[in-house]
């Protein structure tokens, strides 16, 4: 690496344009909403910067706190499910025959490349009242009724299944949001876990199995402690985007499954209260930075998680 | 018990997890979960039925309708234009950042790197509202003619794509052999010739991969565009969003299928080029 002052001209000509861009079209907009977050709304478009912290205090009123708690709960639930699904999947890929490995990894990545909106829409088509899940259930329901009727026991079928088929309400509730978050964020979990497990020394696992531990015990006592930095990294990398999700709760959630991003959007679009929306944005960013700092600390303590460099 | 059928005759080793049925089940269920919604979505875009559930025969009608849907086609044209311009700009800026970070030591470099990574890590919604506030505050005019009216969306897209491009190009530069540069200098090349004739040609696979990534990121973006687009500057994802809010229709399926095919193809080409590039070093 060269010292910058030895090649000042080159250094400046490659350094100035991107730095200018980052400052002008990223840091300045962020700084602007940071300033707005200490402002007061005056009229429809006016914002007075009075350096009040009212907007932040308002974020701690029970209604908003409830939404924060709800967002944390939905994101944590989705992250935990991703972990329990992702760990066996990553383990399976790591110890798959080498010709399968690339293919399986690609298989996990591929849905990740398709548009977030489209993936969410695909879930709507599956889950809605007239969606594929309910359609399949209805088909089975009809077949069972026919079967019972055949044996002259139509009454039993009615007693078991009710007068007629009741579609399940799978969409527009918290469960749909959790399912959507898992669907969208699973690759975020599998990839760091894969990177961590891949570097694990197989002989530890074999030793544990040879010495009589079962697979679950080996997993819990050997794999998990050794891969812990990767696991924590996966948890944080999944949690951050899940917490800031906008589309998933917006399209899959019901009226009470709003997440932080939903109320931020509302402040900027319909409620037109930019100072409050700005304060909420910064609170969300502070949580994000906190999670990232935690990951950095963990990575330092447990060695690299294999994602850098 | 070992499962032999799938993997030939040899008995399963203790770590052949894929041959253990609990793991195989989780794995199969995960892949079904990931793929069935998308595949049914694509399959039903060819279904000759508005109800969209019962299969009533193959048709490409909805693709025809798609191409006759002027609003959707305009939105698609906007998306492609935005993606094209943001790709060009983020390639230039990204390559500069990559060279800067790969080549030079300078004070506060970790801080600079961290700041450069911010657009990658901060929640999209925060960046979206920041862009909305920014363009409103500087009084960005709303009544410009096409394609200049897309400039604010392009600017916002460049801001979040070029750090990604920088990461990819920097990874490519890490495989550069400095002796090549010394050889060029010995043969009389100056600073600019070294870049033009040696370093930039070496970056090429990274530039192509980075460009494709920037293009797909821009084409796919919904949240940031949602906050910067106006009634006259609707992009494809924003248009699909408004259609999705109404109902599940075969047209949306067809539109989604087109976008899925485009992005998957572009990303696959990008990854392939990137692998080819790193394998050669």
C-alpha cells in the first residue's frame, strides 16, 4: 500500500468524487433528518428547528413503545426460526458431497436474488383465503366428506369438519408477518452459518461421536460452542434487516401488525409529521448500530466470522 | 441407519448429515418452502383463468396483456433507464473507492471505510425518508421532462449501489500482482498509463460483476424508490406494489415472472464472471 501523500494527484482524483457523492447525497440527507428530528411541525410543510427532544420523548409513549416491542418480537421470532431452520440446512450443506455443495448453496441464494416485493406477493398468493393452501385443504375436505358419505357416515364427517369448509385466515396477522420475514431472511442466516461451519475441524465432531455422544449432544456441546461467532453473526445479520422491514408487515400484516418502518412511512406520507418520523428513523438506526457494534465485539472476541476479506 | 439409495453403495460416514433422515427432511422442507411460492407464481402466469387457482389450460394471454398495458410498460421503461444510469455512475464511483481503499494508506481510513459501508447497512426505510426529505428541502422541481425527471431517483439509487460495487471491485483488485505495475513503470509508463493499460484491464471482471449487481439492485429496489418517485415517475416495482395492493391477478404474475427471469439471469451472469475472474488469479 502506498502512502497517500506520495501520489497526491492520483489519491485526490480517485478520492474526491466518491467522497463528494457520499457526503452530498447520503450524509447530508441523513444529517437533514437528524436535524428535523429536533424540530417542530408548524403548519402543513413548515418545520421549525427548535432543538426540542419532544419527538424522542413522544417515541416513548405507550402506543409507539408497543409498536417497537411488537417489531422487536416479530424480528426476534423470525430470527429464532431462521436459526432453527438454518442451522440444520447449513450443516447439511457443509457435509454434503462436494459436487452437491455449490448447487445447494446456489439453491439457497437463488430466491434471494428475486425481487423482495415479488417474493412477498408470492406468499400472498399462497396464503390468502382463496390461495393455494386453503384450496388444497378444501380439496382434502371435500374428498373426506365423499369418503364418509360412501360409507353412509356423512353425519360423522359433518360433526368432525363442520357444515362446510371454513377457509383458514392465514393472511393479515402476525403469524403471516413472521412467516414472511423468515421467507425473506433465511439466506441471511444460512450463509454466515455455512461460513462458520465450513471452517470447523471435522475431527472434533468425529471424536465426539466416537466417544459416544449422540448427534444432538455433539451439536449442542461441540458444534454450537465452536461455531458461536458465526451463529451470533448470523443472528445479527438476520435480525437487522428483519427489524427494519417495511414491505413484509405492510403487505402481509393486519391492522395491528405495524412495525417501526410502517409508522415511519406513515409519518412521512399520510400523517405528514416529518420531525416525529425523523426521530423514529434515528431510533431505528441507533438500534441497528447497537446490533452491529455487538457483532463487531463478538467477532473480535471469537475470531473472524469469515465474512470479512 | 444409513441411507444408501440416493448416494450409491458406500455406507454413510458419521458426518454425512445429508443421509440422515431428520436433516434431509428439514432440508427438503426448506427448499419446498423457498421455491413452491415462486414456482407456483410463475406457473400460474400461464394459467387460462382469472381466478388464478384452478388450472384451466396454458395461455400466454397475460403476457400479451402485459405488453399492451401502457402504464406498466412506461414504468418498466423508467426502471430500465434508472438502472442504466445508476449503473454507469456507480461503476465509476465504485471503482474510484475501490482503488482508493486498495491502494492508499491515509489518516482515519477505518472511519472512512465504515462511513462508506453505511449505505449498505442502514435500514432502507431510513435512507428512503432521508432522500424524500432531502429532495423536498432543496426544492427539487417536480415538473421536469422525461428522462430528467428521473434524476432524483437515479441519484438516490447511485448512493446505495456504489458502495456495493466498490466492495466487489476491491475484492478483484486484491488479486492484483503489483509486479505487473512495476514492470509497466520500468517500461516507461507514467501514473495514468499504469491505470489505463494495466490496472483497469485487470479490474474488468470486477467491473462487469459490479455493474450487473448495481443494475439488479437498482431494478429491484422498492423502498427507496417508493419515497423518491412521484406520480409521473413510477417504476416497475412501485407499479407492481400498487397492483398487488388491489388483488392477486395473472397480470401481476406475468409481470413478476418477467422481472424474476431478468434479475436471476443478470445475477447468474455476474456471479459467473466474478468466479471466472477470481479463479484465474
